[in-house]
C-alpha cells in the first residue's frame, strides 16, 4: 500500500530539474529541489489535498470541513478560517500550486539584493509593488513578492508598468517569499549596504566599529592609503615578535608611505586575530594554529574594497606570541567591460586571442604565477567574445570567489576551489558556449576541460606554471595518460603573462644609452639558453637622477606596470609535436609567436622599462 502511494506522488528528477531551471537556478540548493518537487505534486492536487500534503491539517478534518463548506466560500479561505496554519501558508500554497517558487528564507538560499536596488527609482517602484529585486546564485535576477496577490497583480499589470524592472533585468525570475524578509530587504536596500557578495557582506569591517582600538585604527588608516596604490598588504612577523607591515605596489614590496610600519607583539596579535575573525577564517578569535583564509569588505570614507585574507602561522620559535604571516589581497569591485586594447596587449596577441575565441570549441589557457594579471586578460577575452557574438552565445564562469564583475557572462561564485570540478560538470549540462573555470588545479577539472573543449564548448582557464611549454607539460602530467592525446587536440591557445614595471612618466623623460658589453653578453647567453633569437637593442633607457626627488615614484623610478606575453598557438604542427612528446624549447619553442623576454625587450627598446624586467 505504501509503495503505491509513493508511486502516485513520485516526481522524476528531470521534472524537478526543469522546474528549478524555469525558476532560474543552475545549481539549486537542496531546499529548492524539494520545493520544486512539492510544487509539481501540488499542481496536480485539489487545494484541500494540498493543505493535507503540506501537513497543515489532517485528512479527516479537511474532509469534514469541506462537507460543510458554504457554497459561496473558496476552499482555501474556508479551511483558513478553521486553521491558522493554513492561513499562514496561504501564499506558499498558491505560489507552489501555480509553479512559482516560494522562499521561506532568502538568506539561507544565498539570495542577495540586486545592486541596482541602490537606484532610487527602482527602490520606490519596489516599495510600491511590495517586492524586491534580488540575485539568485549571485547572477540570476529574481523579483520576489511578499504576498501572492501582489505577484498576481504584477503579472497582470500592463507592459509599461513592468518595464521598470524589465529594463534592468529582462529575464528575471519570479518568486514569493516570506513577507517580513521581503520588507526587511527593501528597507536594507535603502541604506548604503547593497554589496553583492553575501559572505563578504556579513564580514563587513567599518573602521568606525573598531576606532576604540589604537592598533586597529592605525591599521585601518593604512588600508585607506593602500586602497589607492597597492595590490596587497603583507604582515610579516619578526623574531622579536613584532610585525612588519609592507605594501605590494606594482608587484614589488615596499614600506608604506611615511616609512617602515612596525606592529608591537601585542598589536600584531590584536590586528591579526581581529582580521582572521572578521574575514571568517577563524571565528573563535583563538590562537591560530593552522593556515586559514577568508574574505571581507572594508568600507570607510576612503572607499570600499573587497579583501581576500590568507593567514599562515609560522614556527613560533618558542615565543609566547602569535607568529602569523598575513596577506591581504585588495580587490576593487566594479563591473566594466575590458577591452584587450586597453590592457596594452600587443596587436598580434589580440589577434591570436581573437582567432581562438572565434572557434566554437577548444581550450584557451592563461598561464603564469599569481598576481600577473591573468584574470584581467581573461575578462578582456570574454569582452572580445561578446564583441564577436553578442548575446547569441551562452557564457558561464565558475570562480572562487567572483572578484570582478564581467558583462556578458553569468558568473558563479563557488564556496571553495575544490568545487570547481563538480560545478564544472553540472554546468556543462546547461550547454554553455563558453565556460570560464577559475583555475585548472586537479585531474578531474583537467579531464572535464579536455572533454568539454572537444565537444562544442570553448573552455577558458588559468594554470599555474612559468610559461606555455611548461604549462602544457604540467597539464599533460595532471590528466589520465589515455587523455593526453585529447588534450593536445583540444588545446587551441596557450598564453603566458607577466607584469613588467614601467618607468615613471614624471621623472623619466626618455633618455637612452648604449648597453654595456657586459649587458649584451649576459642577454645573449640568456637568449641562447632559452631558444630566443632576438638581439639586444642599440639603445636602452637611462634612468634619471631626478627620480630621487620624484614624489610619484618615490625614487624607485617606476610607477606602473604593463603586461608582457608569451604566445603559443596550438597549430596542427604543434599538436603533432606534442603527440610525439617533443615538449622542449628547441622544438616547441620555435612555434611561439612571441616570448616573454622578447616582449620585455620590445618595451626596453621603446624606453618603457629597463633590462631588469627582462630576466624573468
Ligand atoms: Zn618618478
């Protein structure tokens, strides 16, 4: 008996998936899957049966009540008058029976307020319609009403009346949610806080909250300064127990403006424990014994910045102090279309990218250490893809976390890098034309990338390695042996990237000098070792003595960075070389259309950088 009843209410997983997709989810949480299943079941039930199914009223009570229902009363209204629980669930029953999703708790589902709720017009509109525009899975807009009848009214409203939302989010999903939560949300959107990332939003550091601590006040001031000039703030513990705080500016470590910044042992403990706690890495605030990381948003009068925090405890060496090495990576968050031209990418590199992006499938890899601008180049490549194909292509990225908002691509922030592979596999079922994976770092992701790149998807990713040749070798070693051939077939373009420091445009006026014999010999030797055939230019920049008084570069002579590239298009010849294991610089190297050293040398000849940046 039980079996047949289960069969009667069985809903196939395909039907559930279709329902959640129609609600706008890509990877729906468990509670949404259950709600979709329930919604499908309820759609086939009478209202009275739905009430029983939801456990709001026992079957016999429902039957007895419906027998005595006055003819002019709606079933649900009538049952509601006899059972407060039914009344409370009225909106939920109506929504789910109509195939509309219902959110009991927006926060648990990871739904965040749409950034455009900052805009006064939209906020007024939402207040009036009693709804809120949110984002599911960080990217999919959803208009959520507190009451079923408000949603009904919206659906029936004329086109002009719906345009306010349609103009901002043409493909938004609809939902009904806990009315109290919806009201709170509209109110919250009215205040300044409309940051996208829910996790980081919870970890919000307002320096006004920590102004009572001398150490934290001083540190907050440093973040204010660093925000406009540095990519990282590093705290390095010294043997004395003190912490030395340095900034990474244009890829080089330096003291903050105003000279060395030392934290006393007590300050170091206070600052690091506070940051580790604030970013969610170490919520207890206890002594940190193993590496941990997290993220937070720092917001002050100087601006707002997203910070990724990494804390590594070092050998305490018998001290009673925390020996913690802390790195704060600073990210400005904004959505901007990036063009490869604006990144100072050389025309031939752009052309290689354009060719690879125009294929309907393949594997494009940006290879290099961290902090070399790979993700910026990928954002540029996606911009190029948007230029080529517009909205006719489906693009999805899987990142940890989303640090930069890129137009034209649906961005999914996964909670951990270990989840790249499962997310990747499930996203392929949505048949995207272009998939961006934050990083290929394990066999499963590598295998999936190769399969996808050979089956109608353009896969773009990054890889940690020095250059394209080492990169493809690393990837080949990462995947199953029987898949290596597939890898060489899938690969279309390998690009390696670095940032070269560029000469200060205030104190360097373009003076050039002849290279010394020693410099020429050193370069020729290096070039020969690396299979590079270019020659030392006749003139190289002569640094000015005025730099010592320069307030822009503070005497170091540089004030910016420019990307340099090495490009290996994976042509038929290259694929064949790889297939027979010719992974060396002599054979493969010849097929590079440019090298990092060659690129840097071009900048030297143009008077943009010095020889120091060449030996990388
Ligand atoms: Zn200067």
